């Protein structure tokens, strides 16, 4: 048995046009070709593959055979791949990155992340995105180590060779479950937090090793990620500071309570877009930073 021939890209595109348009004549009009040319192209494709792709006898309009449905799926894969290759090549000729590695601070609110990345995908469909989520100094560490080109980092670490561009802030508030002693007390005296377990986010990088940020409790539980801290706060195990957007729903439905603590009041966690001075972002990365800055102008102001 002879091997199937190799169809051309044009034959595959004609094949797709017939399916999408619904007939040979409609495909011919879409491609600005004669109907006979379209029919000849399909006949050649069937001869090369040794398969009947359309049922032309039982219906007036060409219907796909089982083999035709298989070839249709493969033809779309091939043509989409060629289109993506051409788009990526065009982007690189224009200086556009083929891929972008970014690392986000876990404190960056979810709605900002979703908006930024959805808009990025629409603006740069050919750029492959690699996303990391880290906390505190670990964000800066990934940028320093060239794992990520761009980071969205908190205000904890200043490093030579790293450029910073402000992209707003998030409000941090002290919270606990409604049955926690600090919540039951209502108004607390200074130092009351030291008598209870404070849940603290720990840094997974050496950049802030040995430093405690906003820690006043003498008894602490160290947690590696914000979601675990959120979960334990709702169980009443301890109290801690959390990004307001992450706990707004819990505050509204009473699962968490904002604490009145004169020595641990609400404050802003300032965030910057960071990158190495020797490897500044290209067009796609620069656009993403600009979009994050633009979000700050359109976000409603948080009332104290």
C-alpha cells in the first residue's frame, strides 16, 4: 500500500474554507477563486491522502465523511500553528518578547491580577506568559536571579541594580474570628495582641531573614503562604494582618472581624513593579507595568 502524499498549506486552507462556508461555491467566493479551482484542489487533496473527505452523492451540499472530520481537525491544527508562527515572527521583528516571566506578590489583589492578565492576553496573544506567585523578599529574589523579568514586590527590600516603578498599594487590616478574645473585647489596650498567637507570613527568601514585619505578638505561628493564614484566621487559632480585598467578604458575612488595636492599626502595603537595570522589559513587559499603574487611577479610594 502506497504512503499518503503531503498536502500543501493552500490545499488545507481551501479544505477549511469549504467546511466553514458550507459549499464549494461559497468557499470559492470567500477565496476569490473559481468554483472549479476549489473543486480541483479538494479532489487533489483526496487523491494525495487516499481518502474521501466529502460525501457528494447523498446530499446536495458536501458533507464531511468520518475521514473528513479527522482531516478537518488536523488541518485546523496545522493552519493555526502556521498563523501563530507568523505572528510570533512578526512580533520578534518588531522587538516584541516571545515570552515573559513575571512574579507577583501574593498581596496583589485578585481582581487586579485577573484584569491585568486578561488585558495582557488580548493585547499580546503571541507572547507566552510564565507566572510565579511569591511573598515578601522572594519576589525580589526571583528578579535578581533572572528567573523573572518583572516582579510586583512589596516595600521590604531595596537592592542595587533593581529599578522600581510604583503600582499602588493594598490596605492591610488586623483581623480575627468573631469569637477570638481580641474580637470579643471590642476595644483593646496597647499590648493586648502580645497575649495571643499572631499568625505571621514568613519570607521564603534570605533577603529579609531575621526581620519581623508588623509582628507584635510574643507567640507566633509562621506560615509560608497567605491562603493558609487566611484559613487559620477563620478557625480562631490566632489573629493577624490581611489584605483588605482578600477578607472583605469575610468581614461582611461575619466570618472575620476587624480588630481595634491601637498598636497595630490598618496601613498600606506599597507595591512596586521591579526589574533588573541591565535587563529592562520589552514592549509587552512595559505595557503590563503601565496597565498596573493605570489600575491605580481607576480604583475606588478606600475609606478609612
